[in-house]
C-alpha cells in the first residue's frame, strides 16, 4: 500500500507541475482528537490540541499539496475505577492532498475542496499512569484520510478538515481504537 501511495503521489505531483503555480503555506492550527471505540478498562474523551506546519500547494485550479506538520494530540482517559488521566501524543504528520479551487486562484478570493491520505509518526506519547495504557502500546505510525474545505483571502488562507482514522492506534490492547481528528489551520500563502 505504501508503494502505491508514493507512486500515485509522484504521478499527481508531476501532472500538476506541468503548468504550475506554487505557493508555500506556513500555518498554525488547533485540533480535536477523538479516539473511537472503548477499551475494557477505559473510555476516551476528546481534548483540544494544536499543530504547526507548512505545505506546498502546486497547481492552479487543480492542485497537489504535500506537507509536513508537528502535531500535539490530547485525549482524556476515563478509567472505570480511577480518576481521569490524560494521553498526550506528539506526532509528525505528513499529508498529501489533492484539491480543486473555485474562484480566482490568482485573485483575492478562492474557495477550495481537498482530500487525500496522511501518515502520522508517533514522536512521543505520555500518560499520567501506565496501568491502563503503556507507552509501548501506542503504534509508531498510524494512517488517515483527510477531507476538507479551504478559503483563500489574498495572502491569507483558512482550512477546516477532518481526518478519518484508517489504522488502529494501539498495538497490545484489546479493542479496535482509531483516531479521528477535526482540525483548523490558518496561515500565509507565499506564491512563487
């Protein structure tokens, strides 16, 4: 699957660069991480996290957008017998989305739709207490699929998206838990 993903990304990137407009887009944003499913010993609640990153938007109406971001995801663990605990994860997220822009791409306003896969590499994870989830129980990488909307105002952009978790978050834990993520980013478009 990884091989097919990179072949598709290379083909789309090559096609988009034939008549390109390139924009570097540094951004900051907030996220709300939802772990689906419950464990036998605990349930999960969403918490607000944040991210910082940058991507390249390559193309005009149709575009390819590879990026990289440092993301901090937080969840509250509600154990069935103890006080609430927190699960904090730092992730290196690598999305590659394709999109379509409505409106004047070179002008002052455009509306966009986008979708595509991402990999999220676990840089660190920490819980208040290892009795429910140990650091070794969290997978080193998870995969997701993004869908979202964006608006461009001159050199400023705003993106709202949702990541659907495609792979399980935990290795050695009973229960199929996936990570869905709502996120919003705002930043600058530096066009070349």
